[in-house]
C-alpha cells in the first residue's frame, strides 16, 4: 500500500510550487496586452479604442475597453482632476488592465493620463508581470480637439465654468517614447485603426 500525502504535505507542495515556479510571460491563454491610449480630451482615444475593439473581436480575440469616463464612476467615484487624483485614477485603471492582460485579454485603455510618471508606473507594473504594454499617444493638435469638443469641455473652460482642463489650463506631458504617435486630424478612423493593427502585428500580438 503506497503512502498517501497528508493534508500538511499537500499544502507544503502547493506552497513550494507557487514559490518556485518562474513568472510566466503569459499567465493565461492567448496573447494578452495593454494598449494605453493617452491624449487630450476629444483627441480620439475612445473612438479609436472602440474601432480597434470591433476589429479584434471580429478576429475572435477577447477585448476589454477601459475608458476613463466609464471607469471613473465605478473605480474612482471620489476622485477629481487634481494631479494626485488623476495619478491615483491612472494607477487603478493600470492595475485592472494588467490583471486582465496577463490572462490573455487585449485591453484597450483610453485615459487622458496627463502625467508621464503615472503612465510609466503602469508600464512598469506590466513589465513586472511580463505582460506587453504599448503606449499610444493620440497626438491630435489642441486646436482640432477644441473644435471637436465632443463633450463641451472646451466651451465650458472658455465660459469660465471649468478649471484645469487638460491642454488648456491643465498640464499634459506628452510621452517622449510612445510606441505609436497618431495625429488623427484629417485622417479617417479606419485609416488610423489600420496603423494600430499594424502595430499589433509588428509586436506579434496579432
Ligand atoms: N478638467 C478636466 N480635464 C480633463 N478631462 C476632464 C476634466 N473634467 C472632466 N473631464 C472629463 O473626464 C475625462 C477624463 O477622465 P480620465 O479618467 O481619462 O482622466 S485622467 O487620466 O484621470 O486625467 C475626459 O474624457 P475624454 O474627453 O474622453 O478624454 C473628460 O470628459
Ligand atoms: N481619425 C480619427 N480618429 C479618432 N477620432 C476621430 C477621427 N476623425 C474624427 N474623429 C472624431 O473625433 C472625436 C473624438 O472623440 P473621442 O473619441 O470621444 O475623444 P477622446 O476619447 O479622446 O475624448 C469623435 O467625434 C470622432 O468621430
């Protein structure tokens, strides 16, 4: 009769496996990654994330969009638009993105994320998990963003009812080393989405 492992042995074995297993670059199935869209309000972050999501889902890939506007009321209802609050918001969204991406999801995060250090923090947490992170600077000129003014924020800033609007009286630090920089002015959504697909292919994520 063979000796059977005691519950304590089994626990030890589990603990040992968890401690000694090397970190895998892909914890789940498929090739997860985070594409982080940063840029001014009305630059096109949400539109591009949605257009890319359609194409990726059509190709059978699991996709999650984390849009600043949609996520804030859920993850960060107490936060406003001070630097500290924005950095905390970015860190929370980055944490969720990393957890999803390391399990095979293509995460499309569309977040103003105006400060380089906070974005670099998200990149670093992805690197720690061995998960790809691509920073996409949606670098549409301020004048075009203000003309689009999808949510009326630029008009509110001009009329004096909104302070700290990113790009006007709120700081925006452009990424010095973005994986892709896109000026959407005068370009179609489809055309720009082609560039995003090319980037994913180049990175062997598609
Ligand atoms: N002062 C100020 N500056 C910039 N944006 C403002 C501001 N007040 C409200 N909004 C709206 O909030 C959206 C940005 O939220 P985010 O979570 O993406 O921003 S941040 O990364 O925490 O800075 C942003 O969404 P998008 O327009 O989609 O970028 C705005 O709709
Ligand atoms: N090439 C393009 N890429 C993205 N958006 C574009 C483009 N051309 C025009 N737009 C328009 O610009 C606006 C961008 O708004 P939105 O995606 O909400 O910006 P953001 O999420 O950065 O605030 C939309 O009305 C969109 O239709």
